[in-house]
C-alpha cells in the first residue's frame, strides 16, 4: 500500500476543507432543517482546525471583539425564550464567527491571484445556491397556488404552513447575484463568465419583476451603471469619460422620477391588472420613512428595546433601527461603533496598494448591495443568511486593510 506523501496529504486536506465549506455554506443559505442554526458554527470549527493545520498567524480583529460585545448586550436586553426574536442571538454570534473567517481569508502565503479567484468563485457559488433556493420556493408555491399565507408571501419548502418567506427576502438574496453578474460582464475575461454574468442579472431582474419586488428591479440598472463606471474610470483609466457618463446616468434617473411623478396615474391605469401595477401603485413611496420619523421623535422611549415601534408602526426595514428597536440603545451604540470601524477599514482597503483594482471593484459592488439592503430591508427577519455573508465580507475588508500605524503599501 502506498502511503500519502506530505504534499498529497496537504492537498487532500485542502479538498476536504473546501468541500466542507461548500456543504456547510449551502446548509445555512438553504436553511436546511436541523443544521441551519449549527452550520455556521460548524464551519467556524472546520476553519479553525484548518488554520491550525496550515499554521496561519491568527489574530483577533477589533471588529470581532465589538461584534461579540454587541451580541452579549443584545441577548442581555432581549432574553426571552418565548419570543421568536431570541433565535437572532445565534445569527449575531455566528456573524462574529464569519467576520473572523473573512479577516483571515487572505492570510498565509498562498498566491494572491488564486485567493482572489477563490473568493469570486465562492460568491458565485452562494449566488447559485440562492437561485436554487428561490426557484424551489417559487415552484412549491406554483404547486399549491391556493394555499399561500398572503400576497407576495410564500411558505418555506421546509416548513409549509409554519414559516413564511417574503418576496422581499428573495430580492435581497438575488441582488448578490446581480452584483456578481455586473462585475463579470465588465471585468471577467472568460466569455462564459461574461455570459453567465448577464444571465445572472437577467434572472435577478426577471424574477423580482415577476414577484413584484421593487428594490432589486430599480437597483439592478444602478448596479450595472456602477460596474461600468468602475471599469471605465479605475480599470481603463478614462476618468473624464466616466464622469460625463455618470452625469448622464444621474440626469436619466432624475428624468425617470419626474416622468413617474407626472404620469403615475396614467401608467397605473395602463398596467392595471399586471405585475407592473405594483410598481406604479407604490413607486418610491414607503412606510419606512414614517417609521424613521416615529423612532427619531421617540428615541428615548425604547431605551431597553422590546420591539416597541415594531408593534405600533411595523417591523423596520433597516438593520440599525431593528437592533435599536428590539435591543435598545446600548446594543445599537455598540453596532454603530462596529459600523464606524468597518467604514474606516474600507477606506484603508481602497487606499492599500497591495490589493488589485479588480478586487477593490468586486468587493465595492458587493458592499454597495449590502449597504442598500441593510438600509431598507428587514434582513434579520427575512433572510438571516444574508447577514452572515455580509459580515464575512466585512471581515475580508478588515483583513485586507493595512493595520493602523503602518503605511498603506
């Protein structure tokens, strides 16, 4: 019997590690019963064992410490096993785990180009899994069209009759695919990846148009314009042309808003009875601003959380306000501090010279999606896996940013 050499043994462990990363990521994205709450923790354990085997230089990021403090105070202010909101403590703790993993993603002496490709491929894999998840959920709805919880809500394929999945949740997940697609169309060299990118964008746009989800439909053209701008200005170095095109895009956006404002009644009547009627019926209007006004006027009332505003106005479509409303002002302050540190890390990441232009553009598009979703969607309620992936990306940025006190080279 031939024994494995050290090199072959190392490659075998690499393959097993990657396979486990894929399987466990799919488990929490697909929300598989029994393992969904444990998959991120198991993945963190696998990563820890692999890091020890590879003798990676481990460190504890300041952002991870803040996330752990945030999780502790959030649980302390919301502890009530009878409330469904308590399960979110698992999500927030695992977000800290994913942040640590992200901050070490580019650790070690591996080839940087290979690592960047691995990151892009991992995001592509997540996008494909989200597409599978949305298609499976929608197919389950088509098989039982009369047995649905409410308009634009669908039963979970795992827990029909118990757990609702909103169309908004689908939109949040598919925007990651739209971001990957926008990057692929302009930056990837293989033709099949450019075609795949265009297909990803078309699917995101079409599926959300079908389910009447406004944000992805309105935001997808913005993503394409942003990717084109980044490609033209920072990759092709044609800043003047990029600025001119940016001004044209802004004017087109303003024109669209003006046309909607002036002719929304006619457009609503024209598309009455179709899926497009929702876009003209609601347009840019939203109860989110009413919620924000209510919270600002009554900020000190919910010092200890408890979901006061959610019970009176509705669940906030904003990550920070959600934390404030359910956790109170202390967890809110800690997460705001974490947000500030992440923003500083992002600026330092952009100024770092060791990071390729392509990676800066790729992560910027993904973070743009995350920021928009965190601002106007109820992710902890609808799509907790998105929160985990977002904090993984925050960690990647943190790991690539030059340490404080060192020159950005």
